[in-house]
C-alpha cells in the first residue's frame, strides 16, 4: 500500500507494522486502504465501520465523501443509519432480497412516523418503509 493511501485512513505512521500487531480498528482501516489503493471506479464496503472508534468513524465518513467527489462510486452496506445520513446521497432499503425503498437520506427521514420505533428520523423512516416488520427488541426482520 502507498503511504498516501495509508495516510487517508490514518495509518501512515504504522506502514512498517505487522498486521498481527494492529488493533481491530486498525485492521479495519488497513482493509479500507487496501480497497482504495488502486483508485477504483466502484468500491463495495460491507459494514466497514465495525470496530472504529467515534473519531475514526468521522474520518471514515469524510473519506467516503472524498472518494465520491473524485468519481468513485461507493456502495455501503450497513446497519448504522448515522453512516447513511452522513456519507451517502442515495439510500436503498433492502428486505428479503428486494428493494423496498430508494431515495435520498432526507427523503427517507421525511417518511418517519412519530409512532415508529427509532432514535432519529432516519431510523424511523427506515422502520416505516419496512411497514412494521420489527421485533419487540427493535430489530428489523
């Protein structure tokens, strides 16, 4: 990996370190660096923020926005709606392998019903789209 790519994920000072000496969050960031090293046109990320601390989370969102500005299409699969609202311009809600909704994060949040479970409008919009498909614990089914 290049020092520039490692710098983009906050690991430039760890370029000589062995992977086995890195924390879970560092390993996650190294994986993201490996994914972007070739300046891909399309980047697919599955739950990329697992193991990142809050500051790294913010850095990740800025990295996604930066990649999008330079022409990389980023497909992000996540259960963390705050990532969607902060870093994405289009949202697809999938359920049972089917697209249930497609819009901007703002449009999804505008669907939120006040009686729907969720800590913020984006979560409530997500749950509204699912049409009541949630368990007593609040997990979508």
